C-alpha cells in the first residue's frame, strides 16, 4: 500500500531545497560549456525512443537527489501496489488496473474478463469493417459516431486522429459537448441508414452523454431505423444501457478498476478498433505494455516516466514554475494536449493529502499545448522573451508516414526551438546587435529555458501506445510523490450535480438560493432567452 508521508517533510526534500538555492541562477549554457558530454548523462535511449533531458536546470547532484526523494517516498512500493491491483484508489475503494488491459502476458488477476472483451471487440470491429454487421436496411455501415465525454471521448478521439494514416473506409465522428448547433451540422452529413452510434459512458449517467444519446436515438427512430442494431454501448452500467434500448450482446463492459481518463485501452477504445482495425488497436496496447515493463523494471535514473515526473516536480515545487507545455511536431497529434490535460489535471488537481491533511506544497502542474510549428507563431514569443518560464516537452518523429522533404523543414523547426530556448540569442548565435540599432535591447534573449525532447522513430500504433503510457505513468509518479489520491475526481462530480439543479431552475423559471452574481446572471439569461 502507499505511504502517506508528507513529501515536504522528508530529508531528501530538504536536500533538494538547499540544492535549489545553488542551482536557481545556474545557466544551462554554462553547464553545456563545462561538460561537452552532458548529453551522454542526461538522455535515455529506449527502443525507438530517444528522450533528451539534458536541456534542464540540473546537474548530477540534482538527479541523484531527485532519485533519493523517490526512494525515500518508497516509490518502488507504490509502483508494485499499482501493478498488483491493490486498492490504491482508496477514496473510492478501487484498484487501478488500466495496465492490466494491455497485459498480454496475462499476469493480472482480471485477465479473463479482459481477454474475453478484447475478443468481442475484435469480432465486432472485424464484422463492421467487412460490412458483415449490417444496418436496418441491410447495408454496411459507413459512419461511426462515438457519443461520450471526458475519458469516454478524449482518449479515443486523440488516438483515431493520431493514427489517421492507418484508417480504413469508416468515417468516425466524436460527439461530446451538448451543443446542438454542432450536432445539427453533423446530422446533416450523416445517413441514418448507415450510421452506427456508440454510447460510451462508464456510469451511463453523465448528463451530456445521455442527452446526446437520446438525440441520436430519436433521430434514428425518426428515420425508421432499428435502434437495437444502430446503437451499441460501452459501460459498467448494464441495466441503464439496456433500459435505453441497447441489446445486451451489444453492450461492451467497463470496469470500476479502470478510470475514465485511463480507459482508451478498454472497450472505450472500440472506435479505435473500428477506425484502424483490431490489429492496429492491439499494437497500440503492445506499445503501452512495453512501456509498463520499462516503468516497472528500469532503475529510476534511467526510467523515462520517473525522470520526467521528477523533473516536473523539481520545477513545480522548487522553482515555482506553474505550467508546462507539450508541443508535438505532428498535426496528427493535435488532440494530444487536450487528452493529456484530463489525464494529468483531473488526476493531480488535489489539495488534500493521503493522510487527510491540506497539502502545504504545490501539486498538479498545469499542462497545456499545441502542435508545432503552429504554436511557434502563437505563443512561443512568451517562451523566448516573456517573464515566465515554461518547461516544454517537444515531441517529434524522425520519419514521416508519407515521405516528403517538408518533414525536414518541420523537424528543423523542432530542433531550432529547443536550441533557441537553451542558448538564447547570445553565445552560439553569431548575430550580434549592430551598434547603431536603437532597438537592440529588444532583440536579445537570455535562453536558459528548460525543455525535454522526445525523438521517436515514427508515429505508429505501437510508438503512440508507448508515448501515452509514459505520460500516464509520469502522472502516477507525481501524484504518488505528492502524497495525493490521483484516481478520484470529486471536484468534477460536484460540478455535474450543481448543473442538474440549475437546469431544473431554468426549466421552472424559478431561480433560488444562489449568490447575487449567479442570480443576476441566471435572471438575465431567462429574461433574454428567446424560446
Ligand atoms: O469529467 C468527469 C468524468 O467523471 C471523467 O472522469 C469521465 O471520464 C467523464 O466524466 C465521463 O464519465 P462517464 O464515462 O461515466 O460518462
């Protein structure tokens, strides 16, 4: 089971704090100049991944002290508890076994149910892709609509987009928000006779999803389609799904031991199997599984998720950098930052520790991002010359899916940005301000801005699986070391309940019991609502 120690009370935290005072003004440029082989110490080469973390404000001592901290907090014990299925989601009395979903070597206790579900996903997706599972009017399906939100949307949507080059003829759409204007636009493009709807909801009670599912159900009924053929579900809540009109054989299970934001490896990922075929879905799982092995076995100083988590803690808790950014140099990873935000911020946005005390240190780094090069033309100016320091994760691929010289230009930008962040516009840069340039002062920049670089051979189902598992485990390690519970989300659940009661008040046109600001806004909403 997990230790419940306050990390800021450990000896190693104290050592890190003292070490921070030595390091806070150290220039990375100097560290590189002093040690021409710095890269040798601060990178990890693993399978088709190179993770370069040399461009960080660290030296040998930093890494040693960070690893000491992980050891003092008994991180190995925590990792063991995760993989052994101990009830580490203590507040909900659940195990956390998303790793069992990709455990092809069958070491997990719950493997039988998982194997059976994977088999059902394979059979079903094969049939739909081959046109053997047919619609009411005996036609093959052409369009898939995934109706779900949060973890029942972000992961599958991101993967389907990321693996766009592996996609088959099926057109997959994702509906999450309760925004009828957007749904209406989609409905106009869809043919009800050949549309298959997947209602993905672990609880089958999430308002947005159920409202949208009802909308699609009514649309199908209005077009005389058999709902039991056109709607399938993924849920733990069999009863509600059946009551909705979905046949039992078309309900794919979810389990309490899989959190929504970690669920794309389960039947929640059925839209992935449908879009790219089961074999590629399986490769995604295999990629994640190989990262699980690395995470379990590798020593902490060479363990990719552990090193990334420790660096993030170094910046968050000692330097006071509040956000970090992820910049994939691949359009196909456009949805990656949004997916990552749920994984990390829904997990580690907590202020009570595992011993029920308010934390007296920062948790939950703010994660955001956008693809490169687009982001360079949007917010990179602030990275280079702003007053805030934002550590960056650059993610790039050595080979594109479709060979083109353009890729070299994309990647030239990828390499240039981390180099510029490191060196600034002095040192390695030949261009010196002209004496008569009155604006010279505005043109220099200091550099010394940290980044990690992921250089990956190619964006494939397997490498994507590895990448996602890295960030899942990084999130786990951070939550564990911050002594918080990463696997509940009571804050979001409260918001869901509050919205329900406000909706009732809007319907009854009776606003009651709010603060004066909310009352004012609701009254004006009702006053000007033309319905
Ligand atoms: O956003 C809150 C949340 O509870 C997430 O954790 C979950 O992924 C999402 O809602 C959707 O929940 P469900 O799959 O039960 O509809």
